C-alpha cells in the first residue's frame, strides 16, 4: 500500500455485505459481522495513514431495527466490544470519535460507553472517525430543519449548520461495497456533490488496497459542482 497522501479530505463508506459473506461460507450472520469489525479496524487505520481528515462509517441504520432480534443483539454486542477494545488506540493515535444519528436512544450501557469514548477523544486533533448509529438521513434532515426553524428563517446554510455532520469537512467520496448501487438513506444531504464508487467486494473482504484504489479513482475525476 502506498503511503502517499490523497486529495480527499472526507470519505464515507456504506459497509454492506456481512450477511452475504457469511451465507456464502455457510456461517452464522454473527460471524460475518465479526469479520466486518475486523475490516473496520484495518480500513480506519489505513485511512489515517493516508491522511484522511474524516472517515464516516454506516454502522447501524434506523431501518436495521427490522432485522431479527438475535442479529440486532449481536450487532450491539460487537459495538460495545469495539468501543471497549479500541478506545485506547484512538486515544494513543490522536483519533477523534464522533457519533451521528439518534444514538442516545440505544441501550443505557452503550450510551454510557459512547459518552466516555467521546469525552476521552474530544480534544484529539487527528483523523475523525465518524460512526453512524441508529442513523437515517431523512430523519437527520428533519431534525436539522426543525432546529434551524426554531432559530429563524430556513436556508441551506441554516439547515446545514444543524446537521449531525456540522463541523466536518464536506463529503468528498462515498463508497458502497457488495455490488449494491443505492444510498440507503445515508448522508443524502452531504452526498449532493460527493463522488461515488460502488464496488462488488463484500465488506469483510474490503481491504486498505480497495480504499486506496477508490481514492485513486477519485483523484482522476473532474468535480464541476454543476458548472462546466
């Protein structure tokens, strides 16, 4: 993997395919999610090495509550384990953790873990790892518009200032794994002029090399933002 800096500041990933990865191997979905967490670690470390300012990962959507109860429970257990096992690394490596979505509606023990992790990494100045939990973009936009309207006249700027991602660099590149070609209610506002890369690779098989390839493709694109 090259150590050269990329010209993207903020990359987001829809991490899709854990279940299909497990099904292809005749394994429980929980194993696919475990392997997905391993991919998160490798890719987030690579993103830091590549000089990204922010990496946003779609971990759990508002629609994911429709999944079987045992799968949701396993996902929440993995989330707790990830925070507990990786927090010291975030502190050591100057990573700032940010959570977007309605995460305070999660179980109290998870909320307490997140609060602690956010507090302990708040002053860090390196890459921001953004995790979308209980997140839906339509809900985010509705919440932002409600807050903006309570403060005065609505505008693009006033709504944007109230989004969960306020303060982060603009989204440059959105990647989705597993061959699906849709946004699935993820960063709809932020992706207005983001470049998009869709890859067939299932998330547990997504590596730093795949991230580097997506960034190389991004660097070759001409971004006109509606102009000529």
